[in-house]
């Protein structure tokens, strides 16, 4: 449980940063596709005897770099490309897992998350990825926000939006993979999007949104982990339900306030 709490805190902080940018960009489906694509990375890691979270991270980053290239050269809309990536990578990951003896039960934990599945090696990978993401965000935070909030204004201001978008895609891939083992591939996007969407209901400025989102994310992850441990239910679905209830509560408060 201690390892899960540490991982949950790391995930909550990082997803709150990136989730705010995702909501501003209206790119939640993009995050969902990257999350599902990471299953192939998990499967390859298990097949090769490597850390599955690390391999999933590398695979997700690769997909995040390939997607903009395909979009630029195929003349297809983003949602069409994401509609290809999601089922293809998900199917490929399941096929690889199905041929690995003894790993079929682990498919459920990777899909929906598990408190007991978190090891110290996973924590080490989470810390490394979190430090990398935090360093990049600290150096390029204003440019990331500007490009997310108003890309045209960012270009006029001299910001290389294409370069910032590549960096954003890499950070998003890293963020999603960090949460895969704890929250699950199916549900990790909920923690990425719902806290930021909830804070947007009440925030009157970007500063308030960036402040409120981590608080909500921490409440969801810690509360969800404790509930899943006490009730002996999967951590990912528990956090998804908690986050959904908080969002619905926010809608009610907003409507009648």
C-alpha cells in the first residue's frame, strides 16, 4: 500500500499538470488513444523480460511522435488516425500477451490497475519519468500554456508551436504510462481529464485552474487507493468512479450556486 500511495501522489501531480493542458487543447481522445497504444509496449516488455512500464513509455513516446507525422502526410483528420491507432495497438498488445505463458491474468491488472501490482522498480521508473517531465514543464511551461490556450497568438509571439506540440505529445505519453499500472490503460485518461474539467467549472483564471486541479487529483488518487485497498477492488475503476462522482457533484454545485 505504501508503494501505491507514493505512486498515486506522483501520478496525481503529473496528471494534473498535463490534464489542464489537455482540457485547454480539447485533446482528451488523443490521450485515450496513447493510453490504449501503450498496451503493446507493456506486452513487448513482458515478452522481452524488460520492465513493462519502461518499454510502454518508450512505445507510447514513439506513437506520440508518429501520429503528427501521419496527420501531416496523410491528409486524414486526427480522429480518423486515432481511430486506427487505438484498436490496432490494443489488439496487438492482447495478441502478444496471449502467447506469453502465465501472463494472461496480468492483462486485467494492466487494463484496470491494481494496488498490489506496484513494485519498487515501478516506483523508480515513475520517479525518473516524473523528474524528466517536471524539468521540461518548468523550463517550457509558459510556452506550453500559450500554445495550448491560443496557438495563433503563440505563433505571432515567436513560439515554435510545432516544436512545442512535439514536446507536449511526449510529455503526455510519459504521463499516461506512469499511471498505467496503478490506474489501468482503460481508465488512466479519466484521471488526466476529469480533475482538470472539474476545476474548470470553478476556476476564473488559468492560475486558479493550475492550483485547483492538483488538489482534486490528489483527493481522487489517495481516496480511491484507500477505498480500493479496504474494499479489495481494483484501484483504477475505484478512482474513475470517485473522479466521476466529484465531477457530477461539481456540476450540481455549479448549477445551484
